């Protein structure tokens, strides 16, 4: 009997997607959330901060069951900011609207979860879910083009040191 191989159906993002982070900081704040850290990422963070692993854990991490997340800090507006979210005040320039930026204070060692946003499984599950996420992330559907191959490499990345799957902007 001859088997008919059915080619896999193209995903809805087969023509690629656009994303460039605008440094609005929305994805690093809001309601309570989690920024998961692997053992390796905690070690890299400790090295980056010049602290021991124990001190890094005590100051910046929290244990949730078997997993570890970064801590959060409550902003004056009542938002749960990632402990490493930093506000860069706007530079006043004549004739221009000054906007402050919110950036990652540990950008070189930010964890995989942050590096691979917005190409997460949940966002890629459907165009509707992608567009829903884009309501809070002005960088989505704009800027740099990502091919399907690159999107899936980011979505499936197991870690980042050798070939950082950085997505181009702050995230
Ligand atoms: S990834 Fe999106 S939500 Fe996060 S800071 Fe960049 S533009 Fe804002
Ligand atoms: S990008 Fe940086 S500030 Fe934002 S959630 Fe990740 S670690 Fe925290």
C-alpha cells in the first residue's frame, strides 16, 4: 500500500510577524506575574551583579514550588513591577514631546522568558491571541520582520548563551 504523506499545514504566521520593542515597559509590570529563572540563569545573574548565588537569590528571587521567579516591587501606581524594571526619565528636547522609557536593568542577562517575548506558544496559538497580546505590547505588529523559522526558533529556544535568541529590542 502506498502511503500518502500529508504536508503539515502552514501556521497562521507563515508569512512572518513584525516586532520591535518600544521600551514601554508594559510587559515587565501590571498585575502579579512570574519571570521564571533556570539554575543557569540565576548563576549568570549572580555573576553579572557581582554577588554570590545565595545573595542574588535572597535579594532578587522567590521560590514557588519547585520553580524560581524574580521578585516584584509595588509601584506607586499599584502595579507589580519586575524588580529589575528601571525608569529612564525623558530627555527634554526643544520642539519634541518628551517620553520616559522603562527598561530592563539586567538586559545582558535577562532570562529566556524575556528574550523570547512575544514569540510564546500562547501568543502564537492563533492570530486572535496574538492580536490580544498586542493590545498591551505596542511593539507587536510593527518594526522588524521575523520569518516563520526565526519565530519558531525563538518559541522553542531551550536556553540562550551560545546562540542568543534575542528578539531584537529590549525583550
Ligand atoms: S516588549 Fe512590548 S510591552 Fe514589552 S516593553 Fe517592549 S513594546 Fe513594551
Ligand atoms: S525584561 Fe528585565 S525588567 Fe522586564 S521582566 Fe524581564 S528581567 Fe524583568
